[in-house]
C-alpha cells in the first residue's frame, strides 16, 4: 500500500490536493482537499445587494460570469425585480458563450495533456497525420505541410532546451495510448484552440465590456443599452459581429473539437468503465426561452439517482443540506434557519509546511453538500443525462451519435470518458442554439422594445424591509446556487453552494465519499510516482476550486425554498 | 537555453518575417512608449539578441482571472509568450506536470536561476491561521512568496489582489490577506499591474518593454508603470464631452444611456481611477466597461472594494470636497472632477502607507480606513 499526494493538482482553477491509497495497481481510497480560503460571504455582509454580483463574480475568473448571474438572480428574487426580455436574452448569450469557450479550453488546455503525449508527437509523420486529420474532419488546416510546420515548431521549441510548462511531465507513461500522428494532431489543435478562444470571447467584450470579469450586470437587468440607431448601444453592427463569432465557434466545435474528442476517445475506451463515481446527478436547469418564470428551460432541471436514466425526478431545493464534519469550520450544534445561522472558519489541520493531512478528522476548506442525504455529481454530464432522460430530442440525437461512433452503450456515459463526451455534446448543442438568442435580440430591436432594466426596483426604498432570495444557474461546471438575506437595504447574510463544492467536497457526517473521492476508487495507477490516471479522472470533472470554498451555513440546515425568477 | 543567441532572428526568418517587417513592428512598439523612431532599430537589435528569460507564475488567493486575461493576450499572443519569448517554467494552470514534479520545477528555478528569473504573482497572500488559508504542496503562500520573490530578479504583481490585497483583503479581511508589497516587504524590483483582472495588453507591454530595454519602466507611487497608469480613466474617456456638457445617464436604458452619455451620476469612478482602459480597451481593443454602458468601478485602485463602494453611488463625496451641491453645475464639475482625481490619488496612497505599518489580524480594519467614499 502506498500513500500518494498530488498537490498541487495543476491544470485546474485554484488549489486542490488529492491524497490516495494505492494498492495492487489501483486506488483503494481517496481524499479530496481544497487548500485555499478567502471568506467572500463574510466580506459581503452589510454591503449594498446591488454590488454583490461584482464581489461574487471574483469568486472565479475562469467561469467569470457565473457568480454574477446567480447573484443578480438571487437579489432580483428577493426584491421582486423582473428583468425585461432583452436582459434575459443578453444573459443567455453571455452564459452560453461562457460555456462554449470554457469547455473548449478545458478539453485542449486543461485536460488534453492527460491523454496526449507531446514528446511522442515529435516522431509523427506529417503525411500520416494529414491523412488522419482528413479522415476525421474536413477542417481545412490539415495538409502535410501544415503538420510539418507544427512539428518543426515543436522540435525547435524542444531543441532550445527550455521546456517551460511542458517540462517534468509524465511523457512516455505507459497509460498514453495515442499513436504519434494523433498526438501531433492534438498538439496542432492545442495551439489553434489557444488562438480561437481569444477570438471567440470577444463576444463577452461586446456584451460586457471585457473578459475576464464582464462589467455589464445589474440587479434588475443589464447595463448594455440596446438600440439599432445608436453607436453607443448594442446595434445591428454588434449583431453582425456576434454572428461572425458564433459561426466560427460552430465551425471550430463541429470540425475540430467534436472529431478530436471522438478520435481520442476511440483509443481510450477502457476509460468508459473507469471513474463513474457516485452515480447520482443533479441539475437546476438553464436558459430561459421565455419571460414566464414558470416556463420550461432549454436544459431541464432534475435529479437522477443510482444511474437510473429511466427516472428523472423533479428537483426539490429544500432537500439540499451541507455537512462540515470533515471541513475546517466550527460544527453546527443543530440545524438552524438561514437568517440565524453562521458557521465560522476554524482551521484544525496541520501547521504548514506539512506532509500529510489527517483525513480521519477535518481535511478540506470545502463542505459536503448533499441532496436527500446523498452526494450528487453536477456538471455537463449531469445536464446531458437529465436532458436525455427527460426526452430532450436534440440531446438524445447528439448523445446517440457519439455512442454509435464509439460503439458503446449508454452505460459508458457513467465514467471519466462520459464526462468528456458530455461536455463536448453540450458545446455542440449550445453552439447550435446561441444564434436563436442573437435573433431574439434583433427581433426585440425591430419591435422597438429597447428595455434593458426593471428600473422600478432600482431604488432600495422600493424594497421590503426584509427579504430572502435564491438565484440558480447552470454554470459550465454544474449547478450553482446563491442565497441572500437582505435587511434594511443591506446584505444580512449571503451563501453559495457551488458546482465544485458538490463534486470536490470531502466525506460527510455519515462518511459517504464526495464525487471526486468516489470516482477515484479502483482507478488504475501504473506508477505511484507518476499518478497520471488520477489526474485523468479528477480533470474530467473540470475542477474549479476557488469557486468551491464557502462559509456561511451550518450542518444539515435546510436552505430556504425560493423559486428563482 | 544559454547558447541560443539570436534564436528570435531565426524564429522570425522561419516564419517568413523579414528584417524590414521586424523594424516596422519595432517602430510601432517605440510609438507605444512615446520613443523616437530611431529607437526602432535599437529595439529590433535587442529582440533578436534576446535569450529566453525564465518566468514562474505563482497563484495564491486568486480567482485565476489574471491567468485567463493573460490567455487573451493578442500582441504578442499567449502562445508566442509561452513558446517563443519566455520560458514559463511554473504556472499551475497551464503546466503539464503536477504534484511532486510541479514542485520540483519550481525548486529547480529558484535554485538554478536565483537572481535571474522573473516572478509573477496572482492573488493575495493570507497571513492568518499560520498561513493555512492558502497552501500549495503543504507550504503556505507566504512561505512560497518569500522564497520565490526573494530570489527573483523582479516580481510582477498582476491584478489588484496581488498588488494591494484586493477582494480577500476587503473589510473585514477574514484571512489577513495582503498584496506582495506588504506581505514580502523589500522585494526587489516589484512592479504592480493592478486592475481586476490585469489587462493583458498592459502585461504584454510590460514584458515587451523589459525584453527590449532590459530595464523596467518608470513607475508611479504605487509602483505601477506610467505608460498604463499615468492618467485617469476620466482624462481619456470617450464620454468626456458629455460630462463637460452636463449630459448624464439618469436611468438604465434611457435615451441618454443609449446615446452614450456620461455615467458619472450612475456611480462612475473614472475620475479617481488611474488606468488606460479608454485607450487600450480590452480583448484586443474590442470594448471596455464604460463602452458597454456600465460605470467604472475603480478596480485598479487600492482598496477599491471598500473605497469605491457602493458602486452605484456617485462620487462627489471625495474626502476633502463637500461638492455634492454642485452636482448639476457643469463648470463646477470640471474643476471638482479634476481636483478630486488628484486628491483621490493622494488619499489612497496615504491609506496604502498606513496599511503597510500593520496589517493587523482579521476584523481590525477601522471604519475610517475602509469607508473613504461614503
């Protein structure tokens, strides 16, 4: 039995530490620890609720829109503000653009190096690489000359003797299975994706002034004026620019990302049987296509338990609780109502520098969210499974195509590979859908509806003396909820339950493992000194640790049931 | 590297970039920094001689927003910076190695290139709980920052958290978070690139400046390069004419808002914020916050989370100026706006100094320190 520590887990957002027991070439047990705390909810207390989105937005600069969205929704829910149609459409565009860009970056820049051996690419034959590229896609950058150029660039880089971010990695590890040509193809697309993401995210600059940390959110709407006849507003020029960017996004996603995922996956089909995890999936749902708060969402909400795709249960937010038995917070004496309770950070781990955490005691800054007492996986896989199980036609078609091409059954989705495939399917789906919201924006302009804000609720004098609100959002990494308590126009309490808290949290009061911990069980480890396989499963969740660490609630407390508008 | 003098010249030739084109590019760089055209050949010579300097990028109490901003760099692109211009030997978000192998890479630089490498710091450094609020590989952020920045040739603090403590240091600063200047006093050649996040254009310009001249640019009192922080947002704002004419947005989405009127009354902090957003803009010049209809929130200034909030309250209550009465007097505003900008700068600097004396445990920040803009 050997004890492995992976800290830092790199190619993620934030600070994650994995400890694992490995025996017989497999992970026998695992612990997930988040090692950074800021206390943003404590900082929010007493502040103007209209400012909260900017504070919470800085929870994460990777998914840089998600906490702003959840925050404005929570405050709007509390004060009864109703954003007009343009604000809904602008938010949909911002959210979908975030998801598309984030998923592509995740695959190429955060995850690919777990599957792609860069050094092996040096021995690729450019002509064969070209043949491979042209056999899986009609993407034009596929000539022998092109791949020869990429290979030369890579070789020159290596020959200079400064490997920079590619130094010290697990190149040559027996778990790398791609032939040299597939590795070279992937390196070429790693570089292309680096350029593409920078271009595509200009969507956010158009809609939010800048990226990261867009600055156009408002409680009650959006700050981006809409007017086809004004140069200082979103106008038909902006519509044209956005359509150009989304067309290129569809091109890249359909002709590069999807074929690459299928090609890489075809060499790693064993990973369709590894990394399943807890087998429970939770989704809040996203993308309102109507201004009726009760209308269904483009991606439906729901809960799947025990991998039963045939039964999607309705989501009941009152069943969400959080445990802190293994988290560095004071234990709550008894369940408390949100407006009364507050736990405090209390570090009881080893004094740094340390070698090992005491995993029998408290070992993470993350808490352990549970739904009906059970750990839940959230994220693209959960969304695609719930949509699939709910009869979403296009999701069923896309998932069906991927499964057919890989010649595997639906059970393959419950795996490390399933997460990668689901993320890609979602990207294809949103890249198809996003233009409908650009068209809706143009349609509103044509009708002369230029409203962007519910101005009647801007002045805090119009708010009730005390109000509670909840804001839900499907972030790229999964189900996100913000809860706010407003008193006399100020924030009395604020709390977030975040995708990476669901996925990366530690064991709960009943010692049930969190999704990362459960997914790592029985993961093969060929060489304990080079735990590449552990990275594969952890990265398949797309960890976002800065998001996950939150403070202001107590064990087993039920969260207020408030429907988000 | 070491023996690779002239690799850039070869690199450029390989990519079909002629000497003439390189000189043309360098003339553009010279123009950016307000240098005479004759400097272009000097820059070109410097670039073609350059070896790849080693850079390590540390992330502490961060949101990764500065890294993401770095990924949006367009001139040079992030690919060119990482593969061609610098050797980025440690950067958690992009590096292939993890765990032990990642830590070895960092140790290798600190030992092997002591006094020669560049350090970039993203995120604040917590001093509470013996450093347990942020650990990497079991070591505290403070320990790592002292070790790495202490041995770096220069340290670039990117974003407002690394510069001044930023969001984690906002009242009541639950973790005792500090920026690099306060957490590692006396660190050599510290350059602050504040803003939330840093604008990739400014980081790229700073790196180009250094690679070209082998020295660092002139800085303001907060150790920020004058080429990016020498003027206020207000000085260069495209809506300045509306301010001067007394044309203000009053309601989100009203006619004035759609027409691009001044956002002063909606809470704009442009008059007290030193940053070049209006001229370089964001995402390769695509847009900027005021350009999309939202006020400036002052994100490049120290303690902006406390001093610039509430964000939607307008500015007249600058310390020392009881000017609210003249809010609709255009002539008065011209004077007040300009004066307030300088006063704001001075006042904020005072606060920065007072924070350096004693960061204090969490919760001890006084209201007078945090409530500058009521």
